[in-house]
C-alpha cells in the first residue's frame, strides 16, 4: 500500500461485542457512517490495517482490543445525478423549501453514499435551481440533520435566500426543536447543557465534550413525559454542532434510545436508530420577511415506542 499524504486515517479499537466477528462486519458496525460494501472495497485496496498489519481478507476475524486503521482516500467530486424521489414537501416557493426528511435518508453525497441522497432528489425536483454557496456536493443545503434523524429541514433555492438563512443560523434566531427519547429518568424538569464540542480523539466518527479546542455548543431541554427508565424530552438547539443533541445528552448520562454511537449497542425496545425527531422549524422568510413556523409529528417507529412505553407505565 502506497501511503497518500492526503488520506485521512480513521482509528478504531474493537469492543468486546465484536470479538471473533469478521473484519468487514465488525468495522461497518463500529464505523457507523461507512457502508459494508465501501469497507470491503477499501480492504481490497489495502487501505485497512489491523494492529499495523495490512489486511487483505474481509472475512478475517478480529479480536477485542485490536486496533483497526482505515486510510480514507481523498473524496472525489462525483457528478450529482438527479434522481426522482417521493419527497415530503411541507412548504415551497421560489426562495425556500421545507422538507420532512425520513430517517435513513442521507442529506448529501459522501464517501460510501455517492447517490440516493436528499440532494439527488432535490436536483431532480428543482432541476438544479438551488443555491450554490455550499458547493456542488451540497446545492441548496443550509443545514443538515443526521441520516437516522427524522424531521424538518430547510433548503435554499437561491444564493440570496441561502445568505439570509445562514445569517439567521449564525445569530441563533432559527427555531429548532427536537423530540428525543433518552435513557433513564431525568429528575429535573428542564436544564441546559453548555459545553464545547470537538472531535473524539479515540473515534473519528464521534464527537465529544472537550475541555479546549472545541466549538461552543448550547442545548436546552425540558421533560415532556417520564417512563421510569426512559424520558421523552424536547431539546432546543441554540447552536448547531454535528451530533450536538446526541453528544450533550450522552454527556449528562442520558444517551438517546437507539443511539449505538453514543450509547448502548442494544436496547430492549428494538429501536434501530436514535430516537430523535426535528419537530419544529421556524425562521424569517428571506424575501418576504414573514415569520414562518412549521411542525412535524414523529414518524411511526418513534410513536410505536412511545405507545409501548405509555402502556407499560
């Protein structure tokens, strides 16, 4: 393997749950944002080492404590192909679009997810008439929500609208309220987590609360319902860092139900994603100046778990 100075290295330590599991399967679980097929391709390209030894066999079992290093090639700029999708459009005009994103849909192309993203669907629906400020990979994208988070997302149709919405984000005047089911009982009725967030040095796919060098991050929360070992909360973003709610709730010992990256790998309720839904989005229209607020109810999987918790209490 010839090293490339431009390659980013992701380093993982194999946890006990994946002892004796084949490499590609274990790595796709530990490195949650990389697909199994993409990992297999990297193994074929000799981009994966276990304990500093190049691995050429995807079926090789790993052991607890093994250190796996993945050399990520510099991402190329793929051609963004329009793909017809059944998008849940909550609102649209010539300047802004509000979409209710389902869980499982990636917002923009990235390594391992070159197509089938929200951006591909937007390109088909609006025939490229989207803002260009965030570059060719993220046309129209002002902010994003995680792949496995559902809910409301705003999209800019032109650069003027994009600049206005970005400025509102910078001033913290955008209303972004989420519903989340978290582990254990939160005793206080409301609270604020004001802790900076940065990259987790032990896992490049994670962020964490850091003592220095991170970005300011503030999350307000209030309890909506208590279920003994679980709590339904409303979380309000003052800032918008990557994984912010997931990191902050984990930091106060209440990780999101189903969030295997920041909480337990398994859960008795069968949640296959983090139970996080962007339910309220509000902003000032970039052209008309009108205040706009949109609401979205949580999807079926979220509501089913809530119904089960209510029936048990």
